[in-house]
């Protein structure tokens, strides 16, 4: 595993400001610093509008910060766009492409020949429990199956780091729990490095090695907390005294930050 001096991802004092329609400045993120080491699963939680999705966009290279820097393996000049896997809130599967071709789409966009991309996607379909659905159209797939295809696309398209933006937020509770367990298994099996944005404390505590809490806008890191329970974690883990206490601490931090923002 990478050392703290050179993690896979290092976000260093990143800020983001936009010009608003009135000519003023809208501050979205302020002095964000966080890190993710190789093979680690880190969760980022925060209230709506705190800039969580915006931060993932910056890390993915879809836009650049107005202050600070983002480094991969210690190199702030390393390209990020197309080199980081990104799974947005919606699966965004292309309705005119089969499930297999959707999974291969990111690789094709990077210039990988179609036949090679499909071959790699086929291998991942077998490992992800998607065998038999290669020729299925997205409209015929369940929500859980669509998310598996989208995750396969992110794994194939990205490099060592996967960014997950509330990937299970639109699913029913039973499907969400099943996919959380499946995601934990896949991350362990493939030694994936993940940064998950979620509003769900239970999801963060089931999956993450560490949790960062973000304040309301402008988003700042309020606290960082390790989750020391061993993997894999069953849902029953959430009922242990240690996790119950940690959940209480995180909930209090989130509620306190929102009350503080309302008082300003």
C-alpha cells in the first residue's frame, strides 16, 4: 500500500470559485485536502449542495480547481481525464448499445480497438456475474443490472482509481443492500481503490476504510475518521457498539455543520 507521503490520490488545499450571473463570486469548495492510498476505500459524506459531486469532477479532470492541486502518485501534473474511472449518479447507459458494448464504450473512447474492448468487457462480465446479458438492451435490464454494467464500464475505462458518485441512490433498499455487498466483494477481489460520495451514513460505514465529512457550501473538510471494523462487513456490523457510536459522531458532525451554516 502507498505511504502517506505518496498516496495514489492526494487533493491538496483545493478550492473552486465560479463567477455568478451578477458578476459576483460563488465559492463552492474551500481548501479541501484529502488522500486515498492504493487499495483503500474512502467515503465522502456531506449535505446536499456541499460540493461533493463537484469535487469528483475536479478529481476526474472534467474541470480544474481555482486553487490548490490534485496529484496522482505524488505528481500534480499527471493527466487525470481519461485516466480515472468515474461512475456518476445515473448509469447513463446508451440505449442503442447492448450491455456489453456499453461496458466497452469508455475503452473505445480512449482509442482501444472495438474488438479488444469487447473482449476485455466479456471477461469482466463473467467476473461481475453478468454472463448471459451481453446482448441485452439497457431498457430490458433491472436497475441493479444496469448499475453493474455501469460499474464494469468505469472499471474498464479508468485507471487505478474509481470515483463513485452515489451509485446506488436511486435503487430500492433491498437492491441497494445487495449491490453494496457485491461492490465490497468486487473491490476486494480486484484490489480496487475507490472514493465514494454518498449521503448514506450506513453505506459509508459498511464499505469505507475511512470517512471524510464535508461542510455545507463552501465545502470544507470537517473531519476525517477511520472505520476500524474488519472487512467484509455484514449489515449486522452496523449494530455493534463501536459502529453505532461512530455513526452517532458522524451524524452529530453533519447536523452541527448544517446548523452552523444556517446561523451565518
